[in-house]
């Protein structure tokens, strides 16, 4: 009656799926370190750190291609600072983290008016990990 078709096959067989984003330049397989975006209204090419996720109208570039980037005649290239390696937490970051831990460890003060002292929020009835069960404001 009819033939059964098998699964679609890729033109390029691959058993490996890479989580590393690659350079957008043709035939370049190096890992991307920067993202290039064109701002056509301002005739500007912006090269900055690798974007959090791939955008359809942006181009990921490896270190070699990002260093050699040139823009069309009459265009300006804006190079934003790129991270050269993993950054270490600053003293302010560590202090903020310590303060957040201290705040979370404090016993919560309960008031008799049905709030937990945060400007009319419903009172917490129970807690499991980071989840809280709150009493309905109607009751």
C-alpha cells in the first residue's frame, strides 16, 4: 500500500553534539569568544563579549576573527571589553553573599496581626527548603 519512511537523516552525519558555540565564519570550527552585532541605523558594528544565547541576527566569532574584524567603509567598529578569563568575586560580592546568608539564618519574627512584618504580606504558615506556604489574605 504505502511505504514507511525512516527517520530523516542529516546531510552531515555526526554522533557528537557540542554545547560549545562555534565561530560563525565559514569553515572555522574554533570556539566563539565574542558576539558581533550590526547597528544599521548608526552604521556601527559592535563587538562584545559572547552573548548569553545565540541570536539570529548576531554573529559569534572566535578570538582570531574577532581581532581581525574590519567594518565596511564609513562604518565605525565599537569594541566592548571582553572577558579574558574567569573573574573572581570581589570583596563586595563576598560581603553581599555573607549578608544574605545571615539574613536567611535569622529567625523570623511573627506578629499577631497576621503579617510577617513585611508591609502586609500574608503570614508564612510552613516552609520546605526554599518554598513557603502562605496563609491566604482572605482568612
